[in-house]
C-alpha cells in the first residue's frame, strides 16, 4: 500500500497500518536523529517519541505534503528541541552516516582503504565546521536524498532558497576541504 493509504487506515485506528509506516521509516528517522544528536543520545527513545507524536497527530495530517516530508518535519523539530534543551554543539558525524558510529577505522591492507578513511575523516571535520542548519540541509539532501521540493516544505521556504542555501553550503564545504585536496592537510 502507498503511504497515503496507510496514513488513512492508521488515522481510522488500524494499528497494523501504522506499524507498517514505522517499519518503512524507522531506520531513516534513527539515522537522522543519530546524525543530528550523536550516537550517545537516547536515539531510540527520541525516535519513539517522534512516532508517538506522529501517531497522535494523524487526524490533523491534511496530506498537503507526503507522509515522509511530514515525518521529517516532525523529526527535525524534535531534534531542534533536543538541541536547545541540551545545548549540544556537535551536530553529526559522517562516520554515523557510513554506519561506523563507533569511530573505529579498519586498517586496510592497501593504501586505498586508508585513503578512503582519511577522506571520510576530512569530510566529517569539514562538515562539523559548518553551521548546524547547513549540516542538516546537506544531510537531508545528500544522505537522505530528499528533493528540493521536500526540503522547501520541511524548512517552509521557497525551492530557490533551498537551492541557494545548498549551493552556499557546498561552496563552504569545498573551501574547508581545499587544503586537504590541494596539499593533503586535514581540515582543522
């Protein structure tokens, strides 16, 4: 079934339909929460809170946007609340994106593997130097592959604004990474 049909069934009280929505989006919500708040946060509890909030608000969901856009909006707002509450400065780690949130980099048998780890570390450091809202926007576009339209709905701005913010974010990321690309020096 499509998300819209599952939402309709879930809002009519069908818990199996909502379970299916949770199954479809749980990993994406967990990944976004982890990348936003870090692996040390109570990611599972926060994700559960998000799904409870979505479930309780299904009756008010108008369907103007897709369910996934609505879910990302709720997730981002919950993460923003958590950031404000706990004053977390670190936003997310590329290691978490790559499924290696433990921070360990396996030593490869060839130089290419080590170079890939070094590049990941350089990108992570460069991303951490960007403002939080830019990190979030780049994460949603590049990692979660949301469309410009979905991002505009989530951030409640025009598509052109999203495009320009992404362009500025990518340019800033390139500037921070340029010494690494040119000279092999890691970003600070």
